[in-house]
């Protein structure tokens, strides 16, 4: 393959005038079949995939820029004609899909190589002033119009967010919802309309960010007792927005009050309901979810809303023995009631629980659902993404209550993750964890304050982890 730099000068005369391809390929949209467009797209994908696997990132970026921004020849003689097929077909949607998938082909391969700066450089390519330059070429005018729309659209914003999280950029500079990228990414990798490369990249980054949070929380809590004596640059940073309350929250969850831990309670519930008809299972589910909710008024409201929702769920199967698929569908229906029922606005129950100052109650109820239906975790995260998209229209100052819930939710689920283990050690040397006899008896508030947290990652901190607790 020739050096990419050799192709730049030879095509400079095409930037602002009509190129030979303008005259030779000026076809009507109707003359291009879907097969033509697909073949053109595949030509571009194959070229970029070969380039990113064989060339340094600087040369790959130069090729990408020449193809999509400068609209000049690349080292392959087939890629520019392929772009022209899409342009002259006047299919902006296909151009957008082509550009998006091309970006993710590069992102995926650079992420594997840990070339994160190359990903940020890809974002910088779209700041080229040539995109806004006026031109007499109808082809270039169309191309630059489509590029500007792409840059101002949701697809590019998703790519920008992706790059920011990979390079550990300060996402506080953007929307406040950027902090909760693991949930926003879920909607990308569950959307089958997105290209395979985008879904794979989103899934991997979401897992990486969640695993990193679990690791950072474990390290912060484990070293919190002695960190005050250390210089600030040697202290483990609190990964939450809860301040010192984060430590108290971790202790409260690990030393859960009540007769049983949440995991034990989930196992008992599944054992006791495995042969019940579906209508009885739904009633038992409500009792399971509101069990140990301390505030009577909150428990009554929760019971009433869940009863109204679940009593209408899959009524044609009420007399059937409850199956795993029914448990999954019912768990998802309960998640809808607790988050958003129309995937657009917060549900009445979500607003009710948070307005009453019980974000931990909501987090625990959602945890109890996932403990009996682990496959619902992705569904739950997708609903949180829906809520984030709804609330991102409001200033951060008006969203402190939802932010507080998301932070508590994150801590709760991090503690119950499969690759992290938390224990409490009191001044007498006794160890308490969510499966122990001491935890089943519960600890009083003074006992909790006297305890120290011991936490450890079971696996390598950045190894892929299960989504469900």
C-alpha cells in the first residue's frame, strides 16, 4: 500500500471546483440500486478496516480526512468513487450511516490497541474549517451540508461522549448527564439499528466504566480510615458525588438491617414461588418487594401502585405455573412502574418515591428485582437512560434529587456486584457481611459508625464483569 502522504497534493484541485468524478458519475438517484450503495459502503468499510489494522494511526486519520472531509483520493482508487455513489444517490441517511460506522470501525480497533489519543484525534478531524467553506461544486456543497448536520446530530454527540470517557476527559464540561455514560451507552448497544461496531464499542466501554467505578469505590472505602493522615495527592478519590455520606451508605447496605440479606431473601422467594400459578406469584412479588420498607406510608404507596400495575400484567397467563420467561417479563414490567412506563417521562411511582426523600428505598427495590431476574439488568439500565434523556433538558441545579438517586443506585449495585466483596470489621474484630449471621441480626447505628470497611475486588479491576449483581 503506498504512503498516504503521496496522495494529498495530487487531488488539491478538486476541493472547490467540479472534479472529474462530478462529471463522470453524475447520476440520478433512481439509477443507483440498494445493492450499489451497499457495495460502495462495504468498499469503504473494508478499506478502513485494512488501514486501521496495518497503518499507524496518523496515516489512518489522514486517509479518513481525505475521504470524508477533503473529498480527495486515498491510497485506494476505489474509495472516492464509492463515496460518489452515495452522494449522487442523494441518500443522506446512507451517508450518515456510512460515516458513523466508519468512525466506530476506527474507534473499536484503536480501543483494543489502547490508542485513546487517536480516538480523540478522530473527533478533532470534524473541526476542520474546510467543512464550513463555501464551494461552487454541487457535490461538495451536498457533502459539507451533510457533514455539518452529522456534527450537530446525536450520532456525533455519542461519539464525542465515547471519546471523552475513554480519554478520561473532564465530562463536567458537557451536560451533567455525561457522568452517567454507562447507562446512556446501554441504549446504544441494545439498539439493533446501530451498526455492529457501535454496539460492540458501547458495550465494552459501558462494562469498563462500571468496573472502574466498582474498583474506585472499593479502594476508596477500604482506605478511607487512614486516608486523612495522607497527603491529598496520595488519597483515594471518592468516585461518588455523595461526599462523606458515601461511606455511611456503604456501611448501611453491607450491614443490612432485617432478618435476611437481600441475596438470601431473593433465593428464598424464588424457592417458595417456583410452583405457584402466575397470579399468586405476582402477589408474592409485591410482598417481597415491599418487605423491610420501614416507612409505612411509603410501603402503602408502593404496594398500591405495584398492585395496580402487576394485576393487569399478562392476565391470560394468570393460571399458568410461573416460568422463567414470565418472571423476566414481570420483572421488566415492575421496572417500568418504578422508572418510566412510556420510555419518555418518569413514572408516577418514581416521582412519588423520590419526592418523599426515599432514593435508597427505590434503589433497594430495584436491586431486589434484579436479584430474582438478573437478565433484567440491561433493561433497567436502558430505562435509566430514558430518564437521563428526559432530565437532561433541565439545568443541573434542578436535578440534584435525580443525581442523588443515581449516585445511591450506583453505590448499591456496586456493592452487590459479583466481582467485589465488602465486609465490615468492628472494634472487637468481628467481621460482618451481607451473608453472615451478624448481618442477618442487623447492626445499630452506633455499631455501624464504629465499624471499618474492608473491600476487595475478586477479579482483575478492569476485567469484563457481569452486568447483573
